[in-house]
C-alpha cells in the first residue's frame, strides 16, 4: 500500500505575529515546526503501514528550509519525502497551493491513500486537503475521527458530522483529512534521526511539473487575494457568580454539562 | 485535655474587631475541606477560619491568639501531603488564599514580590510573559507560594536549579506575638548573622506566618527539549542517571517512570502516552538558548544512554510533544490515587548513587509483603515518591501493613544515608520517622528554635519536631 502524507512547516510558536505593513505572517525560519495537525495524519499513515505493510511518503510545499520537517518525518518513520519549492509558487492561496501540491504528487508517484491534517495552525482554512483531491480527481473524506481498517482496495473510516457520525467505505485512490487527537503521534526517534541524516529528499520545481503555465501558480494562480490579516478579538467570556456554595455547585455543574465538558 | 483555649462567642466578637465578620468562618460555616489536606489521614476541624488580607490583620489575630493561648494553624491551598495544615488543636486557622496579589516585579534586581496566597502556576505565567523565569517546579501547580515556602518545595527542575529555598531572597513574617518582621531582602549575598530567612523556609508554619515573599528570578531560557528514553529495565534506566549527572551537561530534570504508572496516568487523563515500547523510562529535560545548542548537549547524553542499553531516545522538541509527556508525568500522583481506595506516601531522598538500590528494595518489599506499592520520582536529585496502596485492606490490616512498609523503607533510607523528606515536609505524618532518623541533639536544637520563635507554642502545634 502506498501512503502519502501532506505536511507543512508552520511557525514554532502559537504566538503568530503579523507584519503590520504587508499583512503577511512573520515566518522565522529558525523557529518553525511541523504543523501539529499533520502529526496526526503522519501517525495514521505509520500505523496503517505497521498493520498492512507498504510505504509512507511525505510531501510538502514551501521554501527550501521546509526540508527540516521532511527530516523530522524521517525521524518518525517515513520512508521517502519530497519538497515542492519554487519562487513562482510564492503567495499562493488555497487554490494555487492545492494545484501545486497536486502537480507535485502526480510527479512523486501513485498513491493509494493520501492523508492530510484537518487544517494548519497558520492558515486555518481546512481547504487544501479537499482541494488537492479535487485537482487529482479522487474521492475525499474530511473530519475523519477514526480509521477502522483497510479491506482490499478500500479504507473504512468514521467521518464526524455536526449531528452524527458517518461510516464510510472509500475506494483507493482517495484522500482523507483526519481530526486532531485521532491517534497519539509518536515522538521523533534519535536513532532514526541519525540513520536518515543523509537520506534523499526529492525536490520539484516549476520546470518538473506537468502544467507549465505560470499563471496557475503562486500569486497569479490565486483566486483569492488577502486584503488584510489582523489578530482576532478574543471571544473569551468571563462570568462572575457570587452565590452560596450549593447554588454555585449546581451552576458550575450545569455549565460544564451544557458545554459538553462532562460525559 | 488540650492546653489550648476552646473558642467561644467572645473570641468571635474579638476577632471580628480585627477582620470583617464576612471573612471569618465560624462553627457550621466551616467547610469540610478545612479539616484536612490532600493526602494525610489526619483530619480535624478548626473552630474558626480567618481569611486574612494583610499582615496587619494577621498580626492582630496572632497577638490575640498568643494572649489567649489559642492554637493557630496557617493554611494555603491545602495541597500538602503530610498534615502540616491540619488544625490538630482546633483553634484558629489562618487562610492566606485571599492574599494573592503580585506586589512588585523588580526587573533591575530580578525579583518578584508576592503575597503568600499567589498560586505557583500564576507565578510561572506572570513571569514567563515578561521573559523571566521562576525555576522551582513542584508537580502541584495549584499550591500557594506560601505553602511552597513552608515545605521548601522542590520539584522537577531541582537537578539544575535547586529548590524553593534557593529562590527566596526575603520574607515578611508575622511572629507568634504579632510582631511584623522582615528577614533577608533583595540582596544577593547575605552574611549578616544567622540566616533566619533560610530557617523559616521549610518550617511548615511552626515558627511564624509568611505574609510576603521576595522571590529571585532568572532570565527565561529560550528553548527546551525533553528526551523520553525507553530502557529494557528500570535498573538500567536508573543506573544510567549517575553517568548523566557526572557528564558535562546538566539537564534541568531527570525523572524515572515505570510502565504501570504511565498506564494509570493514561487512564486518568483519558489520553495515550506517546510511547509504549518499554517498561521503564527516563525523562530528561534540557534548556538553553537555541534548539541547536540543546541538541549538542543531548548528543553526548544519547551516547551514554545507548551504551547503557537504552532502546532509543525520543525527542520532544515542540510544545505539543512536551505537553504529551509532561502532562502525563504531572498527573502521576492523582492517577495513582485514582487507582486505589486510599494511599500513603514516602518522600525520601537518598544520595543519587543509591536510587537504584532503594528502588530495587521497594520492588522486593512489594513482593515480600504482597501489597501494591508504586513509585516514580526525581532520579536526578535522589528524591523518590513511593506510594503504598490500600486497595481492599480492612482498617486493621491497612494500619499494620502501612506501618510495616513505612518502617522498612525509612530504615533502608537511613542505611543509605538518606533523609526522611525530600520536598513534602514532615508535618504530622512523618514526625516519628524524623525523630528516629535525626540525632537527639538535632531534635533538641529544633525544639529550642521553635521555643525561641514561639514561646507559648501557639503556632501549628504538634508539627515537625514537637510531640
């Protein structure tokens, strides 16, 4: 079974700063990490390999320093990795990103299952996964909360909907995006890190792509333009109660219950 | 028959002159939680709880109590484990939790002045936002700093940074007769007579009441990386610690953990631990200016560990990864507690080279006595937390087994030249063992110090060194 996991390098800290002039996210190469949501996708891929055999590859789009997260994926157990990188890809929105990734994936190989994290911590759109599937013309299931297993050329998954859970059987090739906490991601291994220090990372640039039309990539290929990025206003609500202990206990309990913090 | 005055309505009226009645709890108003701490089997209700908001209030209450010979028990968040905040002679309990203000952050002297009711977790958050660092890191983050000072709490970073006493520069205290006094200050060095400040830290509320603390801060290390190191056996894991300690790198934390405690924690938190390949683990943490600098440290540690049989070294280099491990580690006490009906603990500290011998002794003891005993601890500083679980034992058998297990473990710790408590204190629960482990002269000196501070013995009676 050929498994591909899409991964992205994101800022290392949750305190993301926005450049007030350009409105662009400040990316400091020295302080970055693999998108935490992608760790769940990668772990799902590694678990599928353990259970059913095959290979786990990873692909990322980003500047050359994003190779660091491919090395990280190697230290977690991935077999092969590719980076899609070219100045022409810069400034891409979700559509252009999905197109570029899909082009890279076609070049990289044939895959039975493509796994993505639900979203990224910097872009937050949760759209790149499904759009990649669209570009590759393969079925897609989002919000997967459990992978039940593989049956022949199908994968069985539970998709979480607002009101209910859908059991789905999806035929290969397909793309699924997995939820946070679907599994507990393993930690990178020191031994694997040392073993894979010199393992190849494939690099694809525009000239490697099937679609050579520059207008489909980067800023030119973007259907949306970001006008302004600004930190959101906090929606934290603070309530103060001043009641006798028994009333307070009841209030706290019903609040916790209504917010579904208690089972 | 107690030598202390039993409180009556006149005392309530008198104390209400000093502290508004709405901050006084009396008779039925006193909640059950004021009768015990988090673990100790001892329970006793105070007759009055006074929620003070200033040293002046505390001073008036203490002066009154001293004149009337009423027992006074200080209490913070009640997270102690040895009964230090249990009002054995009833009387007045002074609750410091409303004194929870940050008074001053002095960035020139790198000090933070706080009231005693500020919680440890609030201190961490407050200073880290400003790029500063308060290193003591006990597992119980909801403890008050007053409580931490009272027990000289240690925690996981002690290997590199030391314990609470090392980070208290000065204190404002209220003596038993109501005198408000300052000891120490913002000075870095101090050779001016006996160090009363260091004596008060760790005195468990028996010498005076702390009403203000000047804490020493450090610049916040920019990065930290944790290593989770699976070993085939616990003996191999712990045996590696002295080699790490004697190498040139100093981790901030060196913890050991066993599979069965990790499983308790998984169940308690409802969250899987990031690894399950081994029965025993070491957990190391390093800090430094950059990930590159830190990876240089752990390269040499990795060689040591692999030579000693480590299966691998797992790298937690992001907040999410570190949290997955440390959250589990932080939940060990509660998780073990949740796995049984009742438990008691041993908080011995032994020389670091003897940790393995002590842990093996505990394993053998468990087999020999046929009871469940779980342990985890700070392998890097020799401080072990061993928990004896009651499970379904009846009262008689529990008392007998507990007594026997405790006795054997403290004896072993003495044999290894260890001490009764590494960080939880003596309180009531460990008093007999302290008495057995220290020379008579040492106990006499402690009692003399107590008498000098509190001649009428009103402050937290029967704790630490007094019967």
